[in-house]
C-alpha cells in the first residue's frame, strides 16, 4: 500500500459501511475492506481506485468465526491501520426463547466479539504511534433494552459502553474512540433482521446511509465521544434516559410486535 493513511472498514459491502469507505477514500485514505461478499468488495475497491486513487485491499472473511480477527490481521500483514471502523453487525426479531440459538450466538460473535477482538488487534499499534481513530457503529438501540430484539439491543449497549470506556482510557494518547448511534437507516439491515414491516422501519424517519456515514465521519474526525445523527434520534435517545424503565420497555415492545 502507499503512504496514505489506511482505514479498515468492516461490513463494507453495503449500507453505512460502504458509504463510510467511500468517504474515507474521498478524504485521502487507502482502504482495507472486510465483509463476506468478496464480489461486492472487489466492485467497491475498483470504484474507490477509479474515483479517488485509493489503494484498496479486499479481505473476504466471516467475522462470526472465532479466528476472524486473526484472519484479518494476517491478510493485511505489516500494514499500519490508522482508522478502524467497526461497522459490521446484524439484528434479528423474535422472542428470545423462540429465536434460533445459532443465530443469536452468531449475532454476539459479530456485534460484540469481532468488534472487541479487532480493536484489541489494532488499538495497541495506534497508541504506540501516538495517533489513530476508532469508529464503532452502535445504534440508538444502545440506549434502552429491546424486548423481542433482546440480543441485538444488548449487543449495541455493549458497543456504546466499551467505546466510552476506551475513549476515557485513551485520553491524551492521540487516539480517539467515537461511537456512532444511528436510528432507522435506509439499508438492508431491516430485511436481514426481519423488521421491514415493523414501525421503526416504516421509512418516515429513516435517514440515508450516506447521511449517517457523513455524520459519523465528521464526529470521528473531531474525536467526538458519541454521535447520534438526526434531530429526532437525538431527542429520542435523551428522552429514553429519563423515562421510567417500565414505560420504556412497553414502548419498545410496541415497536417490535413479534408477539402479536
């Protein structure tokens, strides 16, 4: 790779991850694109090369695998990672007792384990060099429990908590951690999660993936702790913090009427 700063983006084949990759290339980064869909990554790599001159490496990997972080690290060799974007993740609708055990454990592996392990892999190098940025993509789901999407909401609460703790640990090191918490976004997330017909996915308040990615990039560049794109989402996240917990649970349950 060239001497341009290198950004590693997981879940880069679609949605917010794809748009973040485009923005990072536009802003002068070389890319390491990680996802399962190799063909989509290669197509994006060609686009970034043609449009922005970015040297882009494709790593087709299943981040739910136990050795996923090792596979990614081995694939990029000695390349320094200046920006780590932990974007890959998925959700799923249904009662906890009825959902597939394998699906929920894969969700934990991707949303929590892979994110943590990749950060473990690349954060020490950033600290040693005295520069670097981490952008962890959580969700407004991180601010409250989510009946009938229990594991997904809990996984995003973990991402938010970890991000804030690391940001404080890294104070003064030249390395920042930002947590991006988008609300409903026009991506393939809802079709994968089975929430297309749910109230939250109605599209009325959905933001575009590009708008969310731009907000996340700007926040990361400033070293901002938490970014919640969209006025409605900001208000909602603040309101949920002060509302009675039982009320919050009832409201969120109505958003995911899997039991109806």
